[in-house]
C-alpha cells in the first residue's frame, strides 16, 4: 500500500475528534472521572492536552510499576499549597479504614486549592493497596469544591462504578472513546500532512482497529518509505520509525533514562551529563514519545517506548548496566528516597550502599511486597559486607520482629552478635553503644518473659547510659493492644509476680526509649484488679497509669488506661460515659500526627459493642481477621481475637468459631499469651454448648478455669455468662471451683444488669429523638464536613457543633462520625 506524500509533514500534530473532547468535558463537571483504556490508546496524551487547553491547575501523579511510594507522592502533590497539611497526609499513611479516610478527606478539604484544580493519577492500575478504590470513591463523594479527580488506568475495577455514575459523582470514559473511526483516521493523517483515500483509511482502520499508537508509527513509516507493511509488530515499528532515525547520543540517552518512570532535568544531568538538556529539547521538539510536564517539571517516556528501550538496555554489557544502576541509586540517596535507592543498589550489586540506606532510613513498617523484597536483598547480601554494617542489622532485625519473621530474627541476632565480637576496629565506646542497642533488641526477643526482659533493659542502660538511637521509629510499648495484661500474662498462678517484674523493668525501658512504657505497670495492675472484681481500686490504678502515660507521652499506654476506665463505666451501666471516653480517645487520635493507634481505638469500640450484643455497630474492618494491616502488630493479635471471638459468638457463627479456635491458640502460643488461651476456651465452651456438644463444652470450660482461677481472673467468665452460666453451674455442682464460680456468677449478675439497662435505654426501637438542629448538624457531619465548615454553614461556633455531635453520639449510641450514615433516619 503506497500513500501520496504532501510537501510538508507535522508528525507532532495532535488531533482529537470532537467526541473525545466532549467526553473529557466531564472532568470539570464531575467530582471523579475514570479514564479506562489499554496501553497505547493515547488516553494520557489526550487528557494532558485537554487540561492544558482548559487552563486547569493540574496536580499530576504517575504511579510507578509496583505502586511503591504512591501515598507519599500523592500527599506531596499538595505541598506547594499547604506544606503542613501535605506533611500530615504523609504521617497519616494510606487511609485504609473509614476513620483515616475521613481524616484524609478533611485534610484535603481544608487545603486552599485554586479554582478548578484537577488531581490526576496516571497508571492508576499500578496501585496495589487494598482500599484505594474506596478512598477515591469517598474523596469524590465528599464533593470538595474546586477539586476534580481523574484516574487514568488500563483497567477499572471499581465495584461501585455504575452506582456512582447514576448518582452523578463519576464520569466513566472507556476505551471505545479513544478508538478512531476511518474518517477520523483520515482527519488525523491530514492534520499531519498525509492524505489518505477513503479506502486507505478503511484499510488502516481494519489493520489497527483505530489504535492511535499503531496509527502514529505507521504514519512515520509512510513518510519514511512511502509504503506500509501491515505485518510489522509494534516493536519493529518503534525501532524503524522512532528509534533508528534519532542521533546516536539521543538513542543512548534514552536507553539510560528508561530505568526511571519519570525524571527531572537535574536527574537527567546527574545520570547523563551536562548536555542532557540539549538532547531533551531535541527529543521533545521532534518526538511525541517523549514529553515534558511543566507543572511538576518532569519528563515522561511513553510506556510503549519505555518497554522497547528496556529491551535495548538488557542487550548492553553487564558492566554498563551496573554503572547506570549505581548512578541511579546515588541519585535516590541524594533525595532521600531510600526504597528506590535500595532497589538500584541491589540491581548493581552494591550491598554496602544498600545497607547504607537502612542505616539512614529506620522505618520498620513496610507493605507485604516491600517486606519480601527486603528479606530477599538481605539473604543475598554477602556475610563480609553485613559484618561491616552493625547498625543496619540492628534495624533489619527489628523489622523482622515486627513482621513476625521470628526464625530470621533469631538468625540475624546471632549474626550480629558474632559480628560485633569479631570487629577489632571498634573502640570501647563504640562497642558499648552497639552492645547496648543489641541488648535492647534482645529484650524484644524475650518479649513477655519479664525477668529476662528486665535484665536486658538493665544491661542496655549500663552500656548506653542514654536513650536508644536506633529504635525510635514508631514502635510502641503495647504494639497497639489496649490490654497490657494480654501481652505479659504468661504463667498461670504467677500474675502478681508478673506485675512486680514489670514494675522493676519499666523504669529502665522508659529511660531507654525517652518515656515509652510510662504507666504500663499500673495499667496491668488495673486490669488485674478489674478482672478480680475490685472496680474501685482498678479505677485508681487506671487513673495513675493515664497520668504517667501522658507525662511520658506514651499514647499506647494512655489508650490502654482509658479502655479500662471505659469498662468500669460499663459495669456502672453508664453508656453515655462509655461513648464519651471512646470519643475522647478518638479526639486524641485526631491530634496525633502518626495514626498508628487506629486499631487500638477500633478494638476498644468493637469490644464494647460485642459485650452489648450489637454486631452491626462494630467497625466493619474488624469483622474479619486482617493480618495484612500495617497498623496491627502481631503481639496485639491475641487481644484482637478476644473481640473477634465474641463477635462470632453473638452472630451465632458457632461452627466458624470452633473452626477458628486452633488459629486463635496458635497466635497466643507464639509468646504464651494466657489471656488469649482463656478467652478461646471460654468461647469454645459457649459454641459447643450451642450445638449441643455438652462434654466438649465442659472440657473447654475446665481448661479455661484451670488457667484463670489461680489468679482469680473472674470477669473473663462473668462477661460471657450469658453463654456459659449453665456450664459453670454444672462444674460447681460436680465440686470444682465452687467459691470461684459463686464469685463469677455474682459479678455476672452485675454485668448483666448494667448491660440490660444500657440495651433497654439505648438500643431499643424507641431511641431518644434528635432535635431538628442535632439532625441538621449530624447530616452535615455524615456528609464529610468538619466542625468549622458546619459552623460556617449554620452560623454557629465550632464548639456548639462539637457539643451537638456529642449529644447525637450519645442518643444514637455510636462512637463517631463514621457510624452516622448508617444510624441517621432516612431523609
């Protein structure tokens, strides 16, 4: 097929049929636009040109393959408008639940954005974070003025796509929009200076199905040769029409820069040299496969071209690639992007550099994918290199502990100990610092063997005589569990001794960690007293713990203390007090930059509603066991199972509970968490009784009593007496634990009286009615407005809004805004 040539060609000419422009008009008419088409359909080029012509203020983020650093990049888009809120978004971390999503939306809403700001996420399909769709749906439904969201993706997997479109929240632009019809192909070629007959345009449509990348490459071949062979692959077309005509230095430059998803001029100069700018100017002027985005000031190589260039890079000699990767790694070190630096150091085989990133970046909480990659790097790192990087191994070991890689943790500790002893270059001061940090690391390995832990703390302080410089990256003393007793109660009959051991250990730990753990011993004492039924002294101990925790700025202990104050309110039948305390905990969360304790508050809330037989009010994310959550540390799992087991019980899922018991026990066995054992056996007893397996029920209950009664832990049974009271009476009638069971049933009567009173008052059909003003405020809060915004809209103060919402929460018996929508009466 030959094509007549025009005298002038403009292959960079852009042509968009009117229907594409019309479809893109939806961007500024809808809160959310999802643009979906496979690679090479021109969707990114079309939307970029449209937004440029529309004069929109565009915040553009390109998501790299694997999705690494997505949230940090997303939050950073807002830095030029509000650096403080941008940083708060980074600290918040990806909002993987209703509460943090609401907080993220609030932060974005409060940023003063220009009119018609478009927030565009390109290659959205690369985000591999569960909950990403839900967050962007919530962000869109909040209908933030001045903000329009565009997600450009190869595949849209939104469950609510059609629902949101019907609600007028979402505009969906599919691949059919970007497929050129024969007459549009002719118009596009004509704009570039190539004239087609009707039959030629029809044939091109048949060969390409209107795919713009194919059409563009074929056109280049037409211009170069005057003919087109339809059997050519896309890679052959790129090579002949785009790559080969370039000067040699431009070809080599592109091969080198293809290792980046996008890059700045400064980055290009760092990698290539001073003439990088001149090469880029030429490429952008004559090539649509290399573009410059002026707002973030970055260059992009089209994905199809990048894949071709990556193939050319693989053909280079190993030494060439290593030098290139080493330069890339040093670039990322300069800009403190340690995860990217690690990847390139690994690619070039520079394990010294890789371990250097670890010494500078002490973060120990990574996604599952990043964690696996990290372990792979360290497994391949030569021993002689690890022997030179003691601090890197200290951080890596803690990373392993936090993520339950206990076998690897022990092996790494062994390596580290041997390396320190063999290192003859260390002077005594440096060696003492390392030994102190190592003793603190080993204390985590001993975890709840408090006598051994206390010895480790004392040795660590003797070596260091100052706070740790390594373990200051977000590890908290309860690992997110609201129960200290669940962490450290490990031997039946020795609970009082455990509490005394904790009292001896904590002064050293708080000094080593600049206040962490303050009040932990008092919380454990409060729990012990509460479980024995001594509520007054439990209240005194909980208040002591709360004040110490606040003095030491340990939020984890403060939450634990407040949780048991909440349980004491529960025993008094004071649900308004219970809700008020939970709201107070959530209020503290709002003020803490690092939102690592979201699960702590959610588990507290879940336990209260589980005791009240209200499964519908338990936060949704707690209704299934999620070990992938970056916020729930594995030492907290046993107490999570306390709430989750009770939830299964009140939902009548007895077989599921029985089937889960082995898992609950295995979780508790990691560090011999006796509280987890006791509750599991209680729940098993309750479930077996409900399916008429009386012998197994009694056997399970005997196991629970055998562990708990030497330490008089009565309340664990009393709060579940609605399911196990007849079993307790049977055990007592057979002559076992008579006095103990009498006390359990006495406490169960108090518990049941408080519970029944609260259910009757707050959970019957006749709930206290909201006033018209409370209902108005509640609807605005449910719609995503913060207190200040509600106040401005209703001409009242934020404090008035806050007071009204407290009343609303109490009347509806809920703990926060995220439950408003499902509990407000229909409009």
